[in-house]
């Protein structure tokens, strides 16, 4: 049957309707291909290139400094870092500078470099800073005047600030009491396993400072089972030393020294405190010859 004029019109419209999406798709593809695109400015190119160049430069510098630090060539660490960026180095370079100053007996310079790297919102921030500077009278005055925070989750931080340094306070009874409250709060409604582990560690250190070595060891071992941390290892070594178990004390001390060597200096928040504890540990349990040290 031949198509009538009306039929031919309907067929033409139908074909046009089917072709329209195809034509539009092809047209859009051509437009997308040949339309002018916004180009990054020369400034953007330069900024990106500088960022990549600086990242590469400081990556190489950090590798050089780490190699020198592991050879205990702290003079080279300070010289190379100073030549590259002076007193305005990226944080991971500044942390190495700080450790180099610390290990060469320049505590004030070390503390000055560590200050912007520490968590200033922490209750223990000022205590850490004074301890690192070696300001014992300022540290004692600060921790003695601290008022325990009513927030049970911050009681632990208040107790911790008072036990960072040994033999500074006349009594550690209040620190033990605060730490016990923190542990009770964490046991009652622990938000995370980490919170309970931290509270147990603080209690263990407070008990150690108070001379209650058996209790300290028990709490530190419980903390270590809950949340393994080097802050437990170092004080367990000190506990075993006080209890005359020299073999176990040396084993734990060497584990701690090796950790400080291997981890240089990945954690800017805890490492300054760990170096304070290392100083305390070395005075009674020096590293054995089989362990690498800084």
C-alpha cells in the first residue's frame, strides 16, 4: 500500500524525532572538543612547580638529615638544616633540628623549635614546654597550681602533666588520686579502648612517682595489654629496675632505645616527652651494646 501525503509527513516527523538526540549528541561532542578551555595562569604553573620542587628538596634534605642523625652526627644535622631553611623549616625538618639541639645539650633551642609542633590545646602543653626547657621551678609552680578540670575525660591530662618529670613535687598523692578517678571514669563508660589504656598508663606512672612500684607495674602491664605504648615500656623498665630485676629492666630499656632509633622522628607530639623519659632511663639503665641508639 502506497503511503499517502499525510502518512509521509508523519514518517518524516518520526524520523526527525529519532535523529534529534543523535544530532545533539554529536554536536555537543564537537563543541566539547573544539571549544576553548580555561587555561591555568603562568602563576598557577609556577606555584605548582615550586611546590613540587620544594617537596622534592625537603624530602632529599630530610633523608640526608636522618642519615646523619643515625650516625649521631648532630652537628651536620644542624648545619645542613640551617643552610637550607634557617629557623623556618617545615615541621619534619624542624623536629630533627630540635632533637639535634636536645642531644647536644641545647635545651632552650630545642624547646623553642618544639613549641609550635606540640598540641597547644592539651592540658599538658605548658608542663611539657617547661619540662623541655629544664625550668624545674616553673614546672613545679605550674603543676602545683593546676585546678583539676571538671570534665572527667580531662582529669587524666591534668594528672599526666604532674608526673612528666621525676622528683619535682613534694608529694604525688593528688596525682595518684586524679589518675584513679580517670581510670574509674574510663572503666565505667569507656568511649574507646585507647582512653582506658591512657588512663591506666597515667595511673601507673603516678604510682611509680609515688614510690609504689608493685602497684605501678600492675597498672602499666594492664595498660600495655589494653593499648601497647612505649610510654608503658619505659616505665615498666624503671619499675623492674626498682624491683632489682636487672635482666628484665635491660630488655625493656633496650626495646625503648631501639624504638627511639627506628622511629626518628615520626611523632612530633609524643617524641619530646619520650626524650625526657629516655634521659631518666639512661641514668639508671643505660643501653646495652647490642642496641642502636642516638
